[in-house]
C-alpha cells in the first residue's frame, strides 16, 4: 500500500506526524523521505539549493493565493482548484523546509519550541494585537542583551589599555 499514513509525531519527527509508505509497506519518516529525494551536492550548494527552494515554493504558494484574492479566479494557471494549488505548493514548501532543517541539523521540535517561546513572549496571554506585533517585545529583549554585551565588551577593552 503506497500513500500517506498518520502517525504519532514523536515517531517520525515532523508536525502532524505524516510518513510515506514505501513499496514494502514500511513507513518512511518524512525526513528520511526528503533526504532520499534531495539532490546530492556539496554542502554549500545543498544549503543554497534548499534556501532557494524555500523562497521559490513560498512564491508559488503566494501566486496561488494571489490568483484567488487579487484576480478573483477559482482555478490555478494549471486548471486546479485553488485548494489543490495550496496543497501542492504547501507540500513543496514543506519538502524544502524539511530539507533546510536536515542541512542545518535542526529538528521540527526545536523550531516549534523556539517559535512558541518567541511568539508567547510577543503576544502576552497568547492574544494577537497590532500593538504587540509592532512592539515585538521578544526582539526588544534580544536587542537589550546585545546592547548590554556591547557595553561590557567596551568596558573590558578599556581595562586592557
């Protein structure tokens, strides 16, 4: 049986827990699936490939949405429904996002935890507001730390003279 199956995400390492069934009816974790399909190149070119793949696929996803919202169309340029286009381009983007994580040795758990912490700091009580979005409290804390470190570095340099 070839196709998709839903698994506990901790079993395979990606959100929503999807794995691919290979010809032997064995589930292949999505990260392994991506690694098998990704073109093998030098580490530098692989990073470039996945980075440009992300930007290209994000652009294609944006084009599908633009076609519906701006041009008021109900089909993609290939004649698919807008929903089918969103699924296709989101899948392609997911592929390149997974490939990027593989190139940098990062897990989905790390990405999700970091994002959860960052946005939890930005939106107190997990409530969106334009004010909080503009203030970006999570970024202010990082800026304060960099300024503090720069001041300390300057003081230490002055002591060494």
